[in-house]
């Protein structure tokens, strides 16, 4: 049975989350969201820097006594999706929705700050905690935008923590993943240029559709015949555009796809095969090809020591049966940039309750969370971070 924790400021958390839920904003446009964060920090009497990485906000919470520095990250952006839930706090922004739970993530970070204030951590504790409210997780690499400012290059961050809603688990349960947790992404854009003409006279034409279909089929052999079966990779060609009528051989065909991999070596090998196979169409079909390979997020790798620490704390706080050790996913997460720089780990916060209708996946227009997840996550992450600082101090 999962454990529920109710904080004395539960209603405050719910109010913030619902206010944010009504004002979802896309990558780097999180102005109202940033304003709400600033307003809340002002009410708590907490200083912050704003417009970091465009719309991000960073809080430096220092205890009086010196000690190690750690960090917590929350993402702020929403998705281009029309909310299908009929709730009083439904999105007021047409066509936009917090369907990935980032409204909850921001609320949890603000909640931890309030929790630390209530605990009088700054007078009783030691060290420093940075809170990154980052923009643009959903494809805009907001984490990198924050790091690229260079403002945090000299912060000796011992560990960075983050959490993400996990609608596959009930409130009170968490998911932890050792090592690789999310995939690296590459966007592949291919243009195949042939020679258009009459559908009845293929011998006078060069058909880019036939060449393209061969390419899509050849790509299926990359994961099945080129890569080690024990390595994970996915190549999906999600778009294939060509032609205007049934009796016209078109001039061009366009293929767009996504490559997901779990290691730099596999990523490199797969990209090289994609390049070679695309080029080989020129000899085989007399087409010309252009290929654009756009590198997306790197692999997200959790630090085993930080995961161990969270597991140990969660065992005390939530009970050993509440911890699920998960497997890596082929999804992507730009927390990866922080984890490349500092040892870090992300926790999956169980937030479902099918009995109450909270049973839909992330990115679904029906996604919603059991708001008790806010209390559990604030308490868990607050205690976990304090303990990390104290243990790091003690082991010096
Ligand atoms: Zn998402
Ligand atoms: Zn997300």
C-alpha cells in the first residue's frame, strides 16, 4: 500500500499547480509561468535571478553555515495540445496544455523551497541549494540554454536532482532508474531528387518514390542486422511525402525520421549506416540525395551513487515496497545536459489513481495528476536533499 503524506500547505501547492495549469506556454514563451514563479518566490521572501536561458529562473538558497552545493531542476513548458479534461482548472490557452505535468514539477520545486523555509533550514542547516526553473524541455533544450550562460560553470555542484510525473504508478510510489534512463535523439531529414514525368512512361523518369521505399526498407536492417542485439536503438521514419496525382512520377520525395539510441557508439554507428544507405541510392537508382542529421538531446544517464541515495531515503520515507527500479526508455529528456555536467538523478513520481480518473499517459489530452503527488514529492525530495548535504558534510 503506497504511503500518503499530507503537508500543512497542501492547499497552497494545489492552488499554484492549478494556476500554472491554466496558463500553459510553449518553449521559451514561458512568460506568465515565470511571472507566477517570481510572484510565489516574492511571497516567500526568496531572491532569484530571472531571464536565465531566456525565460528561466534560478534560485540560490544558502544556509548560514558553509557546506556542499547541490541543485534541483524543474521544467516549465507545456505542449501544443488541446486539453480534453473538463475541470475547473482547465487550460485557458487555446491549443496548449500541461500534458507532461511540468506544472506539477514547478509546483514541487516551489514547494521544496517553502518546505526548507518552514524547516528553517537556512539557519539550522549548511550548504547551498540551486533551483533551476528551466524553459523548453519539450524539444527546445532549455537545460542547455541555462548551462550555456556559463553562470554555473564554477558552482561545485555535488548532485543535481529532478523529478517527473509517472502516470504508471500510484501516488506514494516512485520509479528509479540506474544508469541510462533516456535515449539520445537524432532527427533525420532526407530529400531524394529524381526526374518527374508521366506515370505511363517510367523509362523517361527517375522515380524518387521507388528509391525512397527501398531506403525505408533498408533502414529496417540497421537495428536488426547492423547493431549488437544487446544494444538499444530505434529508427522510425514517421514522414514520407511525395507526389500530387496517381499518374505523375514526382520530382522529389521527402523522408523524415527519428533515431533513438542509448550510447554514443551506437548513435555514431547508426548515423553512419543511415548516411551510407542514403548515398547508395544514387548508384542504385540514379537519384540525388541530401541528408540532414540534426543531433537532439544526448543520452540521459543517472548517477548510481545519487540513485542509491534517493533509494535509501525513499525506503525510510515511503517504504521499500514503494520503490520500483525501472528500465531505460527510448524517450528523451533534456535533464541529460545537467547529468553530463554534474552527477544527477531523476525520480519518477507516481501520480495515477484510475478510480479517480487519473489514468492517462503523459502527452495525452486527458492527462491529469492526483495532486497528492505534490505533497509526497516535496517531502521526499526536501528530505533527500538535506540528507545528501548532511552526509556529504559528515564524510569530509
Ligand atoms: Zn513531455
Ligand atoms: Zn516532461
